[in-house]
């Protein structure tokens, strides 16, 4: 997940969707010692210990906190929330022999 997409999703994601994201991340992450996306001096485990309790403790979360949650663990969001990737194909070039005089 990149920062720009996380910022766009932070405005429209709900608390229930964030809880499901964290639940899925908890089950699927195997290496908690990997470097964090949000803060390079943290590991995924340290980011978890900071961000997950904030979701339970605070009723109104700041958009920046939600953005950081999605930026770090957004790969575990439900697929219907994420925007569809467009598979644009480049048109095949049309070749024409040059007309030489």
C-alpha cells in the first residue's frame, strides 16, 4: 500500500473495516520483525503495538492516524474497498513503409 492511496481511503473507510483489516493482518503476518512502511525505525510489530490499541481507545481518530493504519496494514483490507486496477493495453503500433523518392 502506498501513502497516496492510503490517504484517499482514509476518508471513506469505516471503523468496522479497519477492525477487519487488523484481524486479517494478525492472522496473515508471519514476520513481525519486518521494517515498517510508515516509520523505518519501527518494525511491523512495533507499529501494531501503537496503531491497534488506538483504534479501541479513541472514538474519533484523526485522519492522519487512519492513513497510517491503512498505509501500514492496508494490504489486508477487504478487496471491495480497494480501487480496481485498470489493465490498459497499449495499442499495437501501425507500421507503414516509408515512401522514398
